[in-house]
C-alpha cells in the first residue's frame, strides 16, 4: 500500500524545518533553561507554549546507538549503518538520526559527530542526510536565524508511505480463502446454536470455542449501516461519490464492509436488500475482492428488528 501523507506542521516544527532548509539546527528553550531539539511545542514542565527558539551546533555527541546490519527498503542507506541518539552542542536533549559508519567497531557512546547536510534541501528532516564522525561543522556559510525570519516558512510536508504486508493464513482463513476462489462465501461457528462469523474466525469470541463448523452463506444480505464517500484520496479505485456499507449476509451474525454500487448514493439506506456482483471468473483469486461490489436486488427493505442487534 502506497500513499503520500500530507500534513501541516505548525509554527514550531515549521521553524525547525525552515532552519534545516537553511542549514541550521533550531531548538527551543524551556522554562527550566534546557534547550530542546527538535523543538517542543509546549513546555514539558509548565505545559505553556514555547517560543524562545535557539540555534544549536550541527556538531554533537552520540549518547546511545543501535547497529542496523540488514537495512530495510526506505531506510537512509542500503548498507549497514547505525541509528544514533545525538545531543548537539548547545542542546540538552538528543535527536535520533542515521550515523554513517562502516562497522559497529567505529561507533561508541561519546563519539563526536557532525551533520552531513544534503546537497539540496527542501525543509524536511532529510535535509540532514546523516551524521558522520567529525568535530568540525559542515554547515553552509552565511546562514543565520535572521535569515530564517525573513525566509518563506515551511508550513507543510509530504511523507511517502509504503506499507508491505506478508500475512500467513490460519487454517480457518485458508478454508475461507479457498472457498472464495471457488465463488463461495463461508462463515464459521462453534456449533448449531452459536453465532455465524463472516469471515470465519479461529475461535468464538464469546466463549473461546473453536469455530470449526463451516457454513455456506448466500451472496445476498442487508445493509445495516453505511457511509457516502465524497472526498477523493490516493489509491481510490472508483471516483466519489460512492457508498461503503456493512452488509449482513443472510445467515451470518457479523456484517462485512464492502462497496455498494448500482444505484445513486442518495438511494442507499439501512435495511436495503443487496446482492453480490462477482468479477469475471478468470479474475478470481484467494480474496474477497472476487466480489466487486454489492448492488440492490429489488427485494423489499428488511425490517429493522431483523438487523438491529447487528449494528
């Protein structure tokens, strides 16, 4: 799953990021005289807003560290490196960043390091490419806090998010997914007197008994609650407005969330009877996405009492 996370940063973090863009590290002084880096919005002692911004050095001391032998995609380096908590000269708190050394033998608490600034800076934490062993500042010449006051402040950042999941299906999930690949919807229950869960679970949450009894369910059901999606966002497969709804399949006791199409969003309502619309058979896999969406099936609305316990 990939998307760009966009957020406003406010005046405090904005001041810090604006400083990074100018090649400076900015902290803030608290009521107890300590300089906090990165700057906190509120005083940890009095909870009052902090506004006394202070420039600190881009040279500091490693307080603690952790070695990364096998870097993950998206981390600062594609080779082994260290994460280090660095207290910059003039600061009273430490900041976490990547330390570029070739082996753990080259790093220790107390190691003096300096910032390696990015060649091109835009006002993000990545303006600090990393820290590296060294005693001499590498900050760009001529940048001062007065320059930052006159510069256009950083007001927002965009952070790319890339989430990758590897899920191992349980025995119950395996039966459920195999059924989907065959065009069937199955739920699970502990016995004939217990609730039917869809998708099936490994155990009944009421009493913990295994839900080993599989129940074939029809692909028709009732809308219990719903939401009209009007706001576009990255990754959407269809253009708003559209409806997502909880559909209580006939014979099930737990509704499942899915799209509802085939009618105007304003016509969707609680109690509406719907049926599944399956994708073409050649597109089926081990996924509930085999059901493209639900649509009205023309039956009269279900009585509220028939689904009020499933809201």
